[in-house]
C-alpha cells in the first residue's frame, strides 16, 4: 500500500510540517540521500519506519562535496522515479530542495572534521568531507531529527558524521545500517549504472576480495599480508585501477596498533572501473 507522502521543496514548508509533528510528540527519523534510489536506500527507510513515527527523506545532490573534476553534473537523477519509490517504501515527507534553496548565496560557513577525514576518500577527494559535514549539519538543522540513518557502505561518512554529532553536541542519534548487496555481491550504489557489462563483471572482485579478507582474518594472517593479497586480487582484473586498499582501526580510521586482538578494524577499498569509482568495505572485530 502506498503511503500518503508529501513532497516539499522549500525549507519553510518542511519546517512547518516538522513543527506540527513535534507538537504531536512524534519521533522523527531522517534518511539523507542524493537520490537515484536503490534497495540500499530503501533499507534505511525500513529501519527508520521501525524506530520512528515520522520518516523524512531528503534528495539533494550536494555540490559542496564534489571536486572540480568529479561527476556532479552527470550524477544520476530521476526525481519522479525516486518519489514513487520513496512513497512505496513508507516515507512521510520527501524533501527535494534545489541548489538555490539550500545555498541561496555563496556559503561562507563550512564544517571541517579532523583526523577521521584524513585517510581513505579524504586523501583522494580533498574537501569532500567538508562538503558532506556542512550539508549534513544544515539538513540536521532543518529537519531536527531524533535519529538519522546512514548506510555502512559509506563507512567513513558514518564515522565523520558521528564525530561531528559528538563534538558539537547535536541531539541526533546516528544509526549505521548494513551494506545492501546485489545477488552477486556487488554493493548497491547509484553509480553502478555507469558500469559497462564488462566493468560490472570485474567489479565483483571488490566483494570477493572482502570475503577472502574475512577468511584470512579468521585464520590470523598478518594485516600487511592480507592487504597485499587483496591488492593482487584486484590488480589481476585488467579494468581495475586501485585508488586505495587500507586496513585501519574503526571508527577512528587510524593505523592498527601492534596488539591487534580486541580491536575493530575496517578493510576499505576504492577502485575505478573505467570512469566509475566504487567503494566497499568490511568491518570486523579481531578476536
């Protein structure tokens, strides 16, 4: 059954409905997205529905988090399709602002989170996480949710937003949700539509190498050896161009200390197939 969903494009409209929900004592869940929805996004809506009374989703392709040579202009967009999917998934309020609505003037205030933004995507996409932190804080200010739901595929983003919320005493519970995968293991991503058939077939090496990494961790192999084995697996695919393969402590995203047992680690990958950059990860506790 399709819910009665309201689609709103202005901050003022959304705030009116949020205020009314607050006055009724409703618990508000928030799912921020850049649209071109897939089952991964819908799993966040499901988690929000289970925990909250009112589910707000935003669809906003945020220019602040794209570098000058990145895919802002060609990032996939289909608001009509997304609106239908959001309604069917149980979203109550769909917020679809324009860039002019979110940034009516050049923005002079940005949010910068240190340390957790330095490695991984922060190293290869300078300024990216300043853009993420700034738009998320702005959206939190607009929506004022009790809970916000983020996919663990963007594990560094989860770590950055969680750090920001802790440091700035923002009254939002950040809830990470598991990676959703295609039947063949490929992590769901809006960017998967860019892949040719051959690129997509070779991209399966990401999830396959993480499965192997899980087995190697259980065998107690040294982390450096695991890292090199993953790199070799990926390098064997002729269309793969490695951006990074890293093993770090999570959520601190700092080097793993010598005493590995008892630590939570992330095995994080970013690899290009043609013009498409894909990320994937495995989070594991070392026993």
